[in-house]
C-alpha cells in the first residue's frame, strides 16, 4: 500500500508526463562536481564575485529545499558532496521556475549556473538553466534520523549512501586501498592472475563450502574457499611471483567480522619463505598507510593501532606461556595435554584430540584477543597446518605465521610445503579428521600432488583478508560497513 507522500509524488509524475516531460530523464552533460567548485572558490572574498562570470553545469539529487516566492534555495548532492543552488524566476523564466516548485527532496535535477557566494560565505550556483531529470517516487528517510535500523542500512545500501556521508566515504576509500595494494604488488615484481571460482575439491583452507551443481556434467561443485592451490601450480609452471585478489565463499556464520563471501588476496613468491612474507606484509601495510592516508595510527575497535616501527614477532607456544605459564614447547603426552585442557575448561572435540589442536585451543582462549598492536604469531602445530613446511628444528611445528591486529587475524602465511609425499600424508591425515567429524577438513587433491611431483621451488605464500584490512584503514568496526552489499537475512 502506497503512503500519502508516494501517492502525491506519483501524481506529480503524471503531471510531468502531461506536460511532455519524461519523469525519468535523458542524457545530461555536466562539466563539474560540487566539491571541485567549492574548493576552487572557497577562499575568494564575497565582493570579488561581481567580476567573476564562471558558469558550471552540475547534476545531482535534491537534498534540501527552501521554497519562497519568486526566488528559492535548494541543494543538490553528487558523488563528491553537496552544493547550494539559488534559483529565481527572473533568471530561469516562469516555466522553469514553476517546474522547480513541483520538485521534491530526492528528485534528481540538472543545473547550469553562475558561481557566486552568499552573504554568509557559502559558495553557491546561481541557476541559469534548470532541468528535471528523475522523479523520486519514494521519499528519503527523515533528514536527521536517516536509516536508524542498522539492518535496513545494509539491506538498502543505496539509501544509506544517499543519507550517510561516512558510508559514501568508505565506498570510495575501499577502491583506493585495493588500487594501492595492486600498485605495491606490481612494483614488487608480482603478476596478477585469475583462477577458477568453481572447483571440485576442498583445499587451501579449513572451511565449510557452498555446494552448487553443474548440469551439463551432472556433478556437484564447490564455490572456492581459498585461492591457494591454483596459484602454487603457477609456481610449478615457472611464473615465480603471482597474486590474485578475488571473492571466496565460506559457509559460515555472519557477525561484525565475518561475511560468507569476502575478498581475499593470496600471493606466492618462489625462493622466499616465512621471513620474506613478514617483510612483504609489513611493507604492504605501511605503503597503504602512507600513500592513501598519510598516517600510521588508526583508531579501530576501541584501540589505537600503530603501524610504524618494527612489528612484534612471537611464537605461539611462547605467547601461550606468557599468559598461562604452560610451556607447550616441552614434550608431553596426549593424555597430559587433554588433562591440561580439562583443567582450563577447554572443550576438545573428537577430531581435535591431538596435542597440536589443544595448543591452538589454548591460544584461541587465552592469547588471540590480547594481540592488539601488529604481531606476527608464528610456529603453529603441524596438525592445523596441512599445507605448510615442517620446521627444521622441531617437526611438531611448521613455518607458518598469522598476523594479528586488534585481537583479530589479518593474514595467514607459510613457508610452502613442496614435498609431494609429505603433502599426501597431510591430506590423508585431513581425511581421518573428516571421518571424526571435522567438516572443514581438506580433500586429497591428487592433481596438486602430481603438480608438486614436477617440482615446485621453495616459496613463501600468504593470504590477506581484504575486507578486514579495509576495516582497519577506514576505522570501521563492522565488516558490513566496508562491503557494499553484505549477505543479509531475507526480510520476514
């Protein structure tokens, strides 16, 4: 059922049609944006505008109207901001002024006008030509309230972008961040590539997949959960330094830090290792900070994050020992580890009954949220790292790190496992976990094993959550603020 305002607007649409005016407009050539005009003339004194005859053509959505007798003020909003318009029957003529008088907030119009400045010092366009472009059939939300229902903000992002300056600011900042990432990676000698979104196997991450069906082949397929395996095959092929920025899909819950589809960047560098990925990561974040924002401190999730200086590096077992006093670097039996977990009220599922899984559970409970400033946490147990090279000094652990900032994971990196026999054993262990109830375990990717048998150079590899990275730099607490169209529940 239409509201009274909607019925009035539809009546105005019909009036436009009766006058031979298309309510939804046609091409309109503009030559300037609001912000450009305001910045150019902001510092020029009011008295000097008598000698300025500059004319600009702009277009945008009406956001404010003060209708008076034979002269009125309104403002329009384009992609860069708002600008005030002064319109007078003496300048545009009776027909155009009458057309303007029927306009509503939310309508889209074109204006050709001479730049001026009001007595209050506001840069304004004096309208010389007024063009109706689009009739808005629904009213915008209340000016001072906007979309107060947060769910509706994300569901109707188009309205959020109209009403919320912060939302629009983030929408334009995200592409700048991603462009900065590409510039950095390209300058480091990496080649950007594309790999398949549809796959027949689960590999590259521990995650539940989305399942789809290929009708012609009559087979189930998955939406990819990671980018890793195809990129490592390119290392085998001799490309040596590759990266991909792409969507991945994980069938998991939604919260302020997770969305079922998200943007991931993975990069692989032949002849590098864990240390090389640490250096790459620290330099990448500092590059974005300098080139896009010109600052090193960001207020994120109630913390001031300082990206400057040398970032901390600590092993997982040392981090646990610092908080709990328990030293998992010492040899212990599974029974002893299970007893420690029980004493600390840590639930161990059937597929997690190994020392490595228990170490990780201790980390998640006691350490993860304490890593506020940028920290490379390395030395993960082999049981939770099926694609990572064993540590030469202690094969219970692997050469892997995760980057934590603000208590949240931002990146996951390996010295890549390139021994095909060892890799096959790890996949087989994953199958055992799957039989014990781990629905995030990897499949055996025999094609990848075959690729490794041709020889993959020693390499470092890393994956970055681009959405979370954008959250940090835009100082946004929710992932839904940096994804234009986040996954939402259906309206009931």
